[in-house]
C-alpha cells in the first residue's frame, strides 16, 4: 500500500520524482488558475491549449532547485466542483500514470471541491481513495507481475487537503487496509476461496485484533437447524460454514448492531444452471459476506464505540446428483417453509437462516448485504445499490451515509401487495416471484425471517460489488462497496447515541 504523508513546507523535504496537479476550467486561462501560483508561468509558456481536457496528461521537466524532477498535469474537465466518483477516477488515473512512467515518489496537489460532502468528508474520501488508487490483484501472475514503482505520495496541505491532520491520514490508511482485504477475498478464485478458506482467513484477521470469532461447521449448522443453508450446500462436496464475529467496543449491555452477509463462494446456479458466459464472475457472489466481516475488522482497528455482531453464511451452489432441486420444499431455522422455484435464487435461501440466527443476539438493528439479484443491476445500473426497509429513519440514515461516502443507495418499496408474488400452493412461500420486480421479491422473501419490531434493512449490492473493467475510479474486480458507508453510518449512530444519553 502507498505511503502517504502530509508535506511540511517549513522544512526542506527530499526531492521527489513527480509533482502532480490537476487542471480544470472552460478555457486555458481558467485552467491555469487552478494550478499552484508558482507553476503557472512555466506551464503557460509550454502547455497545450487543451490542458484541462478530460484525460489529458501534460508533463514538464522542472530542473534543479525544485522540489520535484517533473510536473504532471492531469486534465479534469471544465468544472472545479466535481463528483466524488470523478475524484476517485482522477486519483486512480494519477497513480496509474506515475506507475507507468516509473516514478517512485510524488507530491500531490488537489484543489477541487466535491459535491455532497463537507470539508472533513472530502479529506476522508480523498485520503481513502488515494490509499486505494493503485490497488490491483496480481497474485496469480508469474512472468507478468504488476509493476508498481510508486511507493510514496506527499500531499500538499492546501486546496481540498487544507487543514488535513495526521490522524485523518492514519484513519484512512486503516480503512483502506481493510478495503484491500475485502477486495482480496472477493478477487481470489473459488478454488482458493472455499467456505473453509474464507473462514480460516477471517479467523486469522479477527484473532489478530482480539475480536471474538466463532465458526460453525456442517455439524453445528445442522444442530442450528439451518435448513436453507444445508439445502443450497447439498450440491457441493465442500462443507458450508457460518462465521460469526463479535466486537464489543460500546457500552456493556447495549444491544449490538447485527450485520449479515451472503457468502456464496461460487454460484453456478445449481440445477437451474446459469449460462456459461461470465459464470466465472460468480466468484464474487460472496461480497456481502466479505463486506460485513470487513466492517467489524475495521471497527476494531478504529476502536469504534459500538457493539457489533457479523454473520457470514458460506457455501457453494453447484449442480450434482445430491443438489437441491426445483420443486423441493425447504424448512428453515424459524420453522417456515419455502418451495424452491429456482435453485439460482439461493442467496435468499441461505440468508434466511442467517437473519433468523442474528436474532439470538437481540440486536438493535440488522443490516444484510448481498449480491442478491441481477434485477438490481437492471434497475439501477452500476451507480448505486438498492436499500429495502420498512423503517423510514433507517433508510434516511443509510442513504445519507452513502451520499457522503460515494457508496450510493436508492430505496425501493416493500409494499405488502408484493407478498402475493412469492405465494406458494405448497409451502409458506416460494423463493422466486416471477419476472417482474425481482429485487423486491427477494427482499419480500427475506422479510419473512426478521422480527418486524427489529429495524432491518436489506442492501442488494449486486450492481456495485464488482466491475468487469476499470470503472468510476474502481479497478476491475471487487470494489469493497458498503464498507465505507456502513462505517460512516455506525460512527454517526455512535454520535447520536451519545447525544441521546446526554439528553436523558
């Protein structure tokens, strides 16, 4: 991971390879104004007219006596107030440009304001994005190892980084380190990320932080009567796992927040098999589980004053002679039954048991994260995840947190009328509800396994958990979407709880 520091202008710093700035404006004159004052004259004499064009890169040797050997100017378009999405893309573009050019150290200037965020939120977002800007996953490459000469970036404490403090840098580093772990879990191919592999890796990370970890094997899962998880697992020779992390950073006796994650480490669709095209992408069908594990690990690193329990339900979904079949009726931990209409709607089948299991901790609120439906991608594309909840205040809190971390959410309804879509002639419900409203039908199914008195939200992250190309400043592969917004929500909840106590 990049080493990031704050540049101290009062002492003479070692000379670096590159000084990176970003140019924006409707014309050449306006673009020059966005650059540091001491560089404008030299740039004006040498730079092309389209200096600020999106994607433009201009390089200028600075000569002896300067703090950097070369100046890099990256074009950012016309606006000087930009979206967080664009800012993340600019930082990743800068890291890739410097790595391609063989630069090992750099100074970074970033002057733009970001939409939807205040100054502190901008610094937090930019720092975290900068730590992740060079992320890649070259673990399985041999002759063509990813080359990353860039090791260190010193940020200028002006513009967007004015007032930045070392504690903010450290906090961003901690979160980015866990985000890299979450991405690594997702990007690892399924032959090396079996349910047992996932459990072992998370156990190691949890123990290193002093977080309580419990792993249920197949025997223990059977004892817990998790019929949904066991049914989905029947087609695989690999045993299922349930991983439980418990972090107690809050007041003793306070009800915890429960986080539940879907962890299908490979999803072929089972008997209702998926098309072969892009089936390999289904190694990412465990990103919900990776996300909730990551939240607890990051909370421990940040010493958040909250109580958390995270539950990951883990299995493969494969076809075989022993696989569960369309038409089967499954009995879940809470005693309810479901007719299996389609074995490829397996995420809700394993989450049902995990949501019911979460009630054992008597949580104050439950959030679940799942790459649940392709319909989420149809509905919102690549820009946002769906949030479902009957609790208006919770919806508002989560959407607000997502806006301020650029992990955006959009709420869809769970009106009672949708319950008819999953009606079954043979069981309490079906696990699918037809072609229309696919994401809503999945949420309606999960709703059957949560106490209506417990605030609960379901986040369908299928459209944002991974990308098949570099997109919006994210690399190809897993994105760790949901980690930032959940940490933000937890911290704001922590502040709100303190306020309510003071008001008593």
